[in-house]
C-alpha cells in the first residue's frame, strides 16, 4: 500500500462541510491547505488546517497556480456538489488524481440519466410521469396520485414536494424548477411505504464494485409529508438478503457500465410490495458522514479512502475488502436526527445527557441558542437540529437508546415553546 504520510492535500472550501476532511487527512499524517475566498476567522476548516489560502474555489486557473505554488499532491473537498465539480475540473487541468470525471459525475448526479441506466440494466426504479408547466390540466387529472416532484440535479432535499392532486402540481413545479440549476425536473409515483428508504453503499476499485453497508432510513414526517428528510437510520437493513439475492449483480454491472472506477457510491431506493425501487444515487461522500458508523463497525472510512486516493494512494486495499461484513457482526448502527419547527432558539436542554451516553460515537449539532430556523429550511437538511450517531449490541438496546436520546434533548424557542415536536415513533421500527 502506498504510504501517504507527509503528502500535501489542497482542500476546497473552509466551511463545516470540509471540517471532517481536514480532521481525517491530518490524522493520516497528511499536510492540509484549505482555500476559499473568505478570511480564516470565518471558516472553521481553515482554523484547524496546517495552511490556508485566499483563492476562490470557483477560480480554476488560480487554483491550478496554487497547486503548483504549494506543491499539492492532491485536491479534495467535503460533500459540497459545487466544490466537487471544481475538484474534478482542477484535477483534469493539473493532472492530479481524481476518482471520477465530469462526464461520469454528470451521469450519476442527474436523476433522470441514472434511472435510464437502471432501466437498461433491468434494475427496478420508480415509475415516472412526463409533466412540466405546459402539461394540460386534463393530463394532470389522469395521473395516479400521490406523486413526488423534484429537480433532477437537486441536493439536500431542496425543491421536493409531494402532490396529492392535480391542483398541487403547479406550485410543486415552481419549487422544483427554482431549486434546479439545469431547470429540469422529474415527477415520480410517490410510493406509500410509511416513509422508508433503503440505501446501499459500494466501494469501487478499478471498475469493480463491492457492497459494504446497507441501511434503512425513515423520513421524519411520512404523514403530512412536509419534512421528507431523514428522521432515523438503522443498519443493517432488513432488506439486505433480498437485495443481495435479486439486485446486487445487476447493480454491479450497471455501475461498471456507467463508468464508475474508484471511490465510493451510494444508492437510495424505496422498498414496496416485496421489491426495491431505485430513485437516485450519489457518487461522492454523503452529508450524513456515514464513515462515523462504518469505521467502527466494518473498518471502512470512505472519507479516508477518498483522501488517500486523492493524494496518490490506493483506492481500496485487499485487506479492507476482506474485512467487509454486511451483517455488522450482529451489532446495530444508527443515527437519530431531530427536526425543528420555525423559530429562534432560546434554550436547549439535555445535550449533555446524550453526549455522555456510552453508545454514542458522534454528536453533531447544527444550531445554537440565538439561531433561527426559517420557513425555507423546512423540508431540507437545514431543518435538523442535531445528528446522534450510536452503536448498540442488539435491536432492543438500539430502541431504548433512541427513545432516551429523543426524549432527553428539548429545544425551546424564545417564547418558551418546544421546537422539536416532530418526535420519532419507534413503532415504525418493527422488523420483518
């Protein structure tokens, strides 16, 4: 295995999105240089870097000059799609290692293109409807509702709406188009499965794909559907056996056919009626930072793997592949997310109880006293107050921990009203 200790990594973006990149790189003995066009005192990732620069992450020519000036062995960033595109462009211009190309990235990022590959390789995907702002009302009336409308190139759950009737479609289209840079949307059948999402993650090495983690995620608000964001994630998935028996082989062939070579990819889908329907994928690190579960459970930190490859190291080693265990050795990995209502935070209680619990391996808080949750944050990842990552030895212990964490943290607004009222119902976790 190539030794990356002492290598130099240029990190695009100094916000919290790059914070774990810098932390992981430095833990690997890699020298970090963080750049963007903001001063160090306003950027948390810059504050812990070995070196900083004041070059915009959108200025590829200036970044290329910075690569030469600082002697960077590689360039990378956190799960920011804007900066990832710039990483790819910069690597193409400078010849630095990159796990993908612009062409392959676009295939994966575009939901419509991804689903066309699913159909080509015989992988089940959610049914679509060809509608836009010019679709006659008579055609909208003939659709089997509910449907979900979203931008083909969206992220962070932005621009997504569930429509229960034709009357709700125009506003949903406006919302989706506003969140789409390409001004393209996709309309799919909204599968009524209680708000459950199945996700599978793959490691990629020289064009071969290896599944290493499967999980079930439950959306926060499956009833009113105003918060179609994650509320709770559980691994291993109850759908793992079906997936490996009926879908894994076709998906591996599909990923190779799409041109994926190295790195990590995740696919999200909807289980329903004994089948699993794919609807989107990501060829990048995820915002959920799942390495905080996979590293202690199966020895895989996809962030470290991506950083290692970026500075000229191995994508995935034989030893890492040999250690994969989709059953997680009988343990349970979980994440609890807590959505907030609109308002300004006046008081927070119970965080110390959660962070002191022995099952907790990571706690990430996005808001503090004085911060405001705006209406525009509802239904996006910006609605989350915190993310609690924990590992347990049994299903029973996991449910007990979930309930304890859920009930311990209480966020109040400046009027003394509770802001985290959308509490996760553990009865949704009944396993088949």
